[in-house]
């Protein structure tokens, strides 16, 4: 095992831009290309852009460290061409190192790893596969910064976050993991609208609806968009599965727009949301048959929140079908044809500005600058599962004093997982599915 991988494992580094795949497992591979993902394509979020602007040397070092661990000769930073100042910084830093800069358009979902790998290398990830299957490793730029820190023996205890939307002071900052969302809203000046608000955790398109503001920041949190409780995006998130199914089966006219704009369909994969919508009217084998066209869905939500002229929910139908297929343990066989991008792939990209208008977010489209000032929470609640795989096993007890960076949750023997560390100095007051620490 490469020495860096052990350090990354001990530091609890996980993918900071997505599902939280444990990084030490991802880097236990030999590939020819590493891609640093700085595309950041969710409307209103700026945490990756600000991180690259303020900490470019740490990102560069992380690229070099991971490239050395996986044996990659080609190193690429994927970043949107509009970020000219940051690109200029990196051109200076990368001079003579051989690290390439791949400038992407300002479209959604440029940060999807299937899209990024294809755009930057011309390679298509196989059905159900990962970048490693075609000689690539993809890591978010914040993950790479955490790799740089891990190499110095510093574990993951903080998270970069954008707080934006209906707040008085949109901001990007670094906070201790486990900080309550309510503390972040207070730091951002509180809501800028009267009445009830709700929060989208992770972005307008793929973010989860949060109404309990006591919930904590985790290693995979990317940003919080605060919106009035009656906003279009909040109302869409509140639609129930039975309601979605009832309306979808009666109103879908099979226009195919959801499929024609699907980024995975445009890359050549068998994913056709309009056919999945047919499954809503069937049960048993016919439901299973139409549901197979959902297997390759990445849940980007373009079909539901942009493409559908009737504001139906093909994405949720795809989620339903994927769940059905998993529960029934149904086999999926990809089509017997070469994987090839659609001839219109380059011409059906949805710009962020167009998407922002469609989502009703133009009034909240304010840059959230990074501030060095940090939140000092009175207590943190740190989940033992912030990553793919098994939850960490607690190694501390109630009443125990802990310090920042101390191991409080270990990876179960032989399992996929990530180590968890204390993010503040304090006393452990609860140990269960999460660990609560009250500041001293």
C-alpha cells in the first residue's frame, strides 16, 4: 500500500463533492489519469470556486500526491472557463509541472463524473462502472485539499460550505463538522424574508429538503440554499410519491423532452425517463420492464425541474423504479451495442443562467465570498455514517474529554467505511448513531 493511502485512511477523507466514497479505497488503484473536479455546477453554490481561489497551492499539492499514489502520468483540473481569475492563478502554479487545465462551459451537470471524464478525455465509463474502469480517478477539489492535510497528519474535521438564497449575507466559510445548520443561518444574517423558510442541502437540483435546522453539517455537505417555504423548489420537494405517481400516469403525454435533455442519455447510456413514466401505469412484469430504462439514472433532476413542460417528476419515477429493481434483485443487461455519445450531446447542454431563471432563483443569485472567520458552535453532533459503506464504530464514551482531531469513530474490521474525528474540544455527552460533543 502506498504510504499516502494509509494517511488518507487515518484522516477519514471521503469524497467531498458527492456520495462520500472513502478516498483510501478509491486511491488503491493504478490508473493513467487523475481528474480534479472543480466544475461545481449547482446554481448559487460557490464553495469549490472559493476554495480554489483561496487555497490553490493545497489543491495543486493534492493533485500531485494522488497522482503519485495511483501512478497517473496525466493530471487534469476540470474548471469552468468563466472562472478566469482562478484559471490564471493555476496557470502560474502549474507552470512546468505538466498539470493540464480543462476549461468547461457553464452548464449543468458539468460536475457529473461521467460527463467530466468524457469531456476531458473522450472516454466513456462502462455501464454500471466507475472512472477507474477506464484508467481514471476523479476527485473533488475539496477532497484533494483534505488529501494535502492528511499527508501532514491532519484529519478531516471541517467542511467548506456556501450558505445562500434568502439570507441577508450570502457567504462561503469553513465550519466544524457537526455544526447545526441553524448556526450557519445565523452567521449568514438570518432569513431575508418573512415567514417560514426551508433549506436545500446540496443544491437546488440534487439537494435534499431540510426543515429541521438542528441537523448537522457533514463531510458531504456542499451548501445550503435557504428559500421561502412556498417557493417552487420547496413545493416540488414536498410532493409525495403516491401523488407523483397518480399525476404522472394520468398527465404524461410522452413528449420525450425528459429523455432528450438527459445528460446520461446524451452520452449514449440506456436511460429514457419518458419510458420509465410508462411504468407508473403498470404493475408486475410490465412495471419491471419499463423500469429498466431508469437503471442508469444519475438523479441530476434535469428531467423534472427543467425538461418536463408539464412539471411532472420523471426523476422520482426513476428513483422509484431503481428501488423496485433493487428490492426484487432483478438482473440488468445493458444493450448489445457499442457505447457511443449521441450526435447532439454537445448541443443540448443547459446553461446555468437559463437553469437559474427556470428555477426561480435569479433574485438569489448573489456571489457568496469566502470569509476566514469561522463559527464556534456550543456543541456538535457528528454522525457515525457520513460516507458510503458501514457506519464508524465509536471509540469514545459519554463523559470523556476529546480534542480537535481525536479519533472518535473507527472503521469496522473488514468493512468499507471512514474514520470520524472530533471537530471541537469538549465533553462527549451522547454516543449512539451519532456522537454529541459539548464545547468546553
